[in-house]
C-alpha cells in the first residue's frame, strides 16, 4: 500500500483551556495525558516542528499544506509566539502554507485580530447555537457561561475589518437544542461556513442518545431538519451537507469522517510528540500515541505506523458490514474515532452507523427527486 503524505498539520500550541466544556474529548474523556504536557509549546520544539514540516514537504514535493493552530485554547500561547511560529514556517517551508486557528473565541480581541490578520490566519470559532445551547456545555470553570464573550468576538470577526479571516463556526450537536433555532443562531453571524460535529463517542462509551445496539436515528433527524432549510435557501456553506451532496453526485468527500479518501492529518502535541487524530482521546488512553517526537523522528515515521495505514486504507480498512453497505463510498465508515470498541479495536462501523445511513440516503433521495433522475 502506497502511503499518502501528510498535508494537514495540527499543532497543539497550548495544552490548557480557559473553558471547562463538559463534552470536551481532550479533558473529559478517557485520555488524560494533557495533565503531563507542558502548558505551551517551547520555542525549541516550535523550531523542530517547522524543520520537520519543511523536511516532509521537500521529501514529497508538496505544493501546499494546511497548518491548524489548536489546543487547548491556542490564543493562550500568546500572539507573539503564534506570530513567530507562522513567520518561521513560511520562511522555511517551500510550499504554500495556509494557516487557520480553531478557538473558543473568548480571548479574541481587536488587538489580537489585528496581529492574526497581518499573519493571514483564518479563524474558526466554536459555538453551539444561542446562549442557552452554548452555556449548557461551554462554561468557564466557575460555571459562568461563555456565550456573551463569544458573541462579542464574533461581532468583531464578522464585521467589515476582519470578515476576510472568518473561516466559519463549529457547532457540536446537542439533541436537546431545537435544530432550526440552533442553525438560525449561527446564521446571525453570517458565517462563511458551518461545521456540525457529532459528539465524540465510541461503542464502548456511546454518545448521548446513541446507545450501543440502538437503531434509532436521532442525529440524522436533527440534521435533516436543517438540511431541508439549507437545501432550499443555502444561506451559508454547511460542510457536512455540501460534502454528502457532492459525493452522491459522484464526487469525493474532502473532510475527515466521510468517504474513502486517505487521511492526511497528523498532530503534534505541545511537548513535540507526533500523534494520530487528537479525537482518539475519546477512545482510550494512549490511542493517539505513536512514540515519535519531532526532535528525533521524521513525519515519514508516522506514515509507516499501522494505525496510519488503517486511516489511509480506504475500503480495505472497513468492517465487512461497511464494505457491503450501499453508502460506503459516501460514508467511508464515519470518523475513525467513532468506530472504536475495546474488544475489537477500530474494525467496526461507526457508533453513528444508523444516523449516517439515514442521513446519506435521505439526502440522496432529495437530490434525486430534485434532478428527476437517480443518483448513486
């Protein structure tokens, strides 16, 4: 099997967060290794990461790559550190470097946005809908809700001065929140894109409303209520719907967790450890570990790891029930993390299998009816 080089580098520049979200896969689930990580990536480690990325780009002649500043909360690392990292990377890497940041938004100020705008960093913000939906989960350690802080930041980010750096909103689905009200609350900020995230869970630790072995489709129903509105009005790009629609028309999904395209994401923690998907913290302690470090190992060493092979293996890495499924090429078995079972590893369908099947077939039927002919 020919391995596909990494093109998305997620850098955990700070291992702590100023929020205490109750569903966070980093802090609230099975892997608690964050407790032993340095709070901020050191300057030495930062330089080692940059050299390893440059090495990988040069070895594989990559024309471009994506760098995602992540955490914890990446803004806790300080804009000075972030600026030094981005500038050093663009100096050393012989490719186009697109930089983005995923933040909870509470620390975004006009001054910080000015610095990030000068670095051409695009910013994605996490928000779960209106104040009630957001403050139910996304709270400070003292219990205070975060919505009013994020609202202030989003009004800045969506304004004329900074709108060009607004990447979109990330919303974790809560079945208790009315879907259309949630969608409208997100649309109020005119985001260029919206990502709806299924709460991380596994067969061993199922997500809310998705008990192991149950056949209901609560997440599909929640999403389909929004899909019908989106399909008719298209106020913004909803990545999940857009990728599924393109896939049923014969395209190839380009997001992690859909389709059979090899995963090209790799993570570097604050101590310089090279890791698999950080969401694997939802599976078990050490699930993302590769025992590799940027000080001693090239990213190609991560490419040769068996778990990377599973993530890049396409249909051959799926459970038998997935390979015989009529929506396999669109679904791709779902997000790798969501397939985990403590007795069978990752060779299982997604814990969201009924939801994904219902969502994809419903979208396919809607598109077919609209076109007047059957799509795959």
